[in-house]
């Protein structure tokens, strides 16, 4: 029995140990791999997100630039054609009118003060019974901010309260309004015909209020002589009540219609108003 146990012990000493295949990966390599992947993934996501934001920002800038280009093109067209031509232009593609007013609002957002707000204030200081005609009303802001009856007039509009027509030929009755307003709207080569239409629809002693970009009345930089312009308006049957050049961006001219117009039959000499054309960027 003892001899058998001794033989077994000797066999055990000479038994070759089994070889084990060395691991191809170091210890904890799986965990490290996962950890590395987890560390890289957020960075990848952050990079992707940043790239997406840059792309979005670039597209927004390009859209804004295109919109600005369209606005300048339409704006130049309006200042260099007649009212009828402008009306036909927008009738062919009404979306151009919306595009123009979107660009116009963008331009106005940079002005420290808007002339329409001064006119609104002027009206609020007077009787709300005064009937107003807003020539070239745009978004009809004037009508929305006063209690007066306002005829909002423009070439084209999606607003049913706005009268769409050529401003030199409105459906308003003669001597039917107390105040006629042109707020940055004396556009077109036949602007004088708009003022004549305003004179037709105004009551005797009615008011004509004109707000225009200041550069258009700067004779030192190609603009019209404001005195010559006022003289032409007065020859049409008005008296000049006030000229306000205090604002940096625009001028305000106030006229009052004469009780009795005395016509001398002479042709009125209207100065050419400088187009307000924005520089291309």
C-alpha cells in the first residue's frame, strides 16, 4: 500500500504542467476599451453638434443675404418706375410685395425712431373724428394705432382693410378726408401725381403730412432742394405749416390745404426726388 502511494507521488512529480495560451489582450483591456469608447463618443457628438450649428448659422446668413439682395432690387425698381408700372409688377408676382415689406421692416428696425410713430402721436393730440388717408400704408400701422377712421392705401396687400390701387388714382371721393399722410412713400418717378390725388381727396383746411428720408432733401448730396419742393406743393393749393429737419434719419413736412385754391394756370415745376437706394453688400 505504501509502495503504491510512493509510486503515485513520483508520477505526479514528473507530470508536465498544461500550457495555457497567453491572453492576446492585457488584463482589464475590455473595460479600458469601453472606457476609451465612452470618452471619445461625447467629443464626437460635441464636434458633430458644433459642425451642425456652424452649418445652420451659415445657411441663415446666406438666406439673409439673399433676402437683402431681393429687397434692394425691388426697392430700386419702386424708386425708378411709375406707380402704374409698380402696380403691374406686383400683380404679376404678389409675393414680391411681401418680400419687399419684410426687407423694409428689417431696415426700419435699425432706425432709432420711426416717423410713423411721430405721426401717430400728432393724430392722438387731435380729434379722433378726423378722417385720414394713409398713402403707401405698408403694414397699416397707422390705422392700428389711432381711433380715427383711416383709409389705408397701398399697391398690394393681403390685409382686406387695405385699399389696393395706384396711389395716383384712388376710389376716395373728392374732399372726403381731413388728413393725408405720405410716410416714406413718395416713391416712383410720378410722385407728384400722388400729391395731386391727395389734394383732390382732402377737404379745405385739411392737412398734408409728408415724412421722407433726409438724404432725398439734401441738395448738397444730389437730393432735392426742400424749399423748391415746398414751393411746388404750395402752388398746388397748400400753405407750408412746418418743416422739421431735427431728426437724423428723416424730415417731416406739414402742409395745410387752402380754403380756396387760386390757380394761375402755370405748370408746376416739381424737383426730382433722389431715389433712396441701398448699397449692395
